[in-house]
């Protein structure tokens, strides 16, 4: 990388390519700029390095995998077996358990970055990225008054860039603790308290279990249908078994088998207010990206009455929640397990590849990784780390072809220059 500095201020002012405010630095990046140093960004950088292509990673936080390090609860483990969560070119240590803990996964990511000598530029938040058609390059501006100019941009900010907090009437009146799961660490701070958890995905279910284990009294708001599956079936991980069955059977039949085994192991979940969607878990995942809940013990607490199921919230009052069915109940705290969203529309000035509504690539999986003018996306597949790894490999192969073609063209052009005579 080179700083676009010029010896003469007059040239700086009059050269249209490098004319900038004096407060800005302009940095030329020969390879791609990757926005985001989470697992997806690290995977892309590693795959590119393996192809001989150097990259620059810009990360708004002060560490890699900031979501995992700063915004997850203490008891979190990978919900899928480690072989389905490893990044390209480097597996997990053999002594790690089947479902690594949060701390183990972070250690793995740090080792991954060290192994591939990936050194992100931390505290470098991107505020705008736009393709300059007059130059044929991308301009990526950050909050440090630096502009990076590059041929390729890889969007790796992911599906979980910003917490989603619903607006509920009376929030300002409640008076108790209200927080998103991104700020939740442990149920210890809620010991002896009544806590309402909003959202029945994997995070909401696990937070409820954690609250129970710390002697709190949780209730769970369930506003929609949900598939709950055992984490393991027939001695195998449910996910691994599903992937194996899909090699031989149509998805509709695999869904039927999963639901039959789930009914035998878990019983009829609708008896406890947990109705299943009409579409099977794998079909629903493919269609909408909605992930089934893999039960780690929460359902037993629901069956025993330690976790109560509640409908949607109508409004809040002083330490009181009024539900849509008319029930009124007192709570000390509310935790929103309402997920995250993409933040791409806020900073990427582009209208073809990404949707302005949800910040995801418009083209469905597996074709959403490549856009126009050297724009790429990694980690937006709604298929976890497996999908991100697929994206990273595809992107590295595509950029490598361009990289080699341009290098070959440059070599050919140099060969046409007159040779000096000694």
C-alpha cells in the first residue's frame, strides 16, 4: 500500500485524481479492501493470501470478531458441530469439544488470523464506499479521515452488524432494565428477578435457560411459529444427520423424518404454546433463512413450568407488561432476543447488488457473492460459517483470475518498452 502524497501542493490541488481536503489521507491498495474483521472477513483474507493476493481489512472495532468478543453471552457455544464451523484452510484443534465454547471459538479465530498473518486496521469504521466510474476504482472513506482507493471491495460486515430492538408503546414508562441480548452476559445479574425474554430463536431459548440456572424467573414471548429440534438425533448431530440424508433423499422427506424423530424425542411442542410452521425446518430455512431452534435443555424447563410462554406485547407500563391477550403481569427486566440486521445500506453507495430494504444481496444463494465493478459479499448466505467459507473461496478464485490477468498484461506492456542499451 502507498500513500498518495505529492511533493508539490500545487499538483495536489490541480490533479483531479488525488484532489482531497487537507485533512484526508488517500491510501492506494493494490489488492482488495475487506470491510469487517469477523469470521467472514478473516476467511476471505486467508483465501486471498493463499492465492498470493494481499488485502487490507478495515474493522470498526478494536478486535477481530467483535460480535463474538464483545456482544455475546458467557455460556454461548457453537450450535453446530465444529466440523461445520471451521474456516477454510485451517480446522479446529483436535482437543476442542464437538461444540466449542465462545472462548474456544475466539481463540481459534485469533490463531487463524495469526497463522495467515492477517492484521486488520482496527478502529477504522467505513462511513462510505462508492465506485468512481471515471477512475475505474472504489473510494472507501473511513471515520479516521482516510480514503482507500482500490480495485475490489469485499463486504464482510455480515448479517449481524446492528442489533434489532423493536419499538413498543410505553418503553419509557417501564422503569426496569431493558436490554438487547448483545448486552447480556449472564443471568447472575438477574438472580431472584422476574425477566421477560422477547424472541424464541436459539438466543432467546438459551438466555431463558441461563436465567433459570441463575435462579431468575423467566417468561418467553413467542409471537410466531417455531421449529424446535433436538441438538442430536440417533447418536449424531441433527445438522450433520440432515446434511447426510440430503445426499440421498429429497428435502421434503428429510423434513418429515426430522419432525417424526423430534416428536418422539420432544413430544408435541404445541401443547406448550410452541406451534410448528406448516413448512418443514429445512425447507423453511432454505426459503426464508429462519433457523430452527436446536434444544439444549430449554424445552424441559418449559415443560416443567420454570419458563412460562407468553404472547406478543401490547404495551408497557411501570414494571408491568400488558400482552395482546389482555393478560397483565409484573416484570423486573426485559431482554430482547430479537436478532440483528445488516448495516450495508448505511454506508455502501450502490444500488444493484444489495437490497436497500434488508441489506442482503439481491441474488439468492449460491449466487449472491459477486456484484459489478469488483464488488463482492461474504457471509450473507443465511447459512452460517459454512456459507461464508463458500463465499470466501469463490471470491478468492475470482479475484485471483483478475489479479493474474492484470499482472500478465502489465508484464506484456513492459516487454514492449524500448530496451536500454549499455
